[in-house]
């Protein structure tokens, strides 16, 4: 399996920026991008889409509750329950997956997003060192972990 090139990685950064720009009219600040080593500390709410076909792996969106609550409030949602926070992070992961498919081609198969509550280390399954993008939106941190390779 081959590593992703710079343009393929950039599509995930651009997708995250576009999501926040469209949803909140405020672009997030990308604070770092690096190769992860060992477990990566995530946040309480995680949305995961898995890829197969022309690429193999997954993308994890990890966010803390305050960020997701702000996003829901901006969208007119007042029920800030755990299920709604999970739905929000799952929708963001799904949006990133859909954008990846538009850019990487129809040979990319995308799973329904999995939604997980609970902070635990994010482990690479495909790459020894996954790509990690950290960001900050409205003073709130978040991260996107891209653990995928070309077939």
C-alpha cells in the first residue's frame, strides 16, 4: 500500500475548513499537522468513517463536548444531549468521507459513520504513523486523524 500524497492529505484539511466555514461562517485555525506515534489523545466524542476499495483505512474526527454544543446551538438545536452530540460528530465525519469520495474517486467505498463516546487513545490500524491534523475553532480544540493508504 502507498502513502497518501500531499494533495490527498490537503483535501482533508480543506474539507474540515469548508465544513466550519459553511456551518458557522468561521474557519477553524489549523494548529498542527504531524505523523502520530503511538496512541493519539483524542476527545470525548468521536466520529469514524472507514474506507475500502481504492483506499483502505479510516478517518476519525475527535471533538470535545463544548465545541459540539456550540455547533448544535448555531444550527438551532437546543437539545444538547449525548445522542445529539454523537450525531453531530458523526455527521462531520460523514461529510469528510463524502468530500474525500468526490476528490479520490468513485472507487472509494465509505462506511456509515461510527460514533463513539469516551476519550481513549486513537490507535492506527493501517499506517504505522497516521496523519494527525489538530485545529481550533472558537477557542475549542479538535483533531482529525487520517489513517489510510492507497491500495
